[in-house]
C-alpha cells in the first residue's frame, strides 16, 4: 500500500478525535520512528505508554513474549 492509501484507510476507520500527522510510521525503536519512505524522526509526541517506555522497549518485548499475549 502507498502512503496516501494507508492514510485514507486510517481516516475511514479511526475516530477523528484529533488531527493526525500526515505520515505513516512503520517502525519505532527507542525515541526514534521511521516512516514508510524510510525517513527517520525523533518522536516528541506523547502517547499511551510510549512517552514513558519508548518504542520497542526490550523489557516490555521480553515480558510479552513470555506471556500468552504474543
């Protein structure tokens, strides 16, 4: 899927409770995220748990892998 198609799909299926940034994030590690075009960003946007734990925290991943969740 192309970036515009993904954003249109998100607009169709996600409640419009706040304005979203016009990028498609495909990967996150620590405080960095990457978009569908490979551009790297520093994530200054707070979110649920991300602001405290960052993206792909190894401790959280290990806990999920050892549980029934994954």
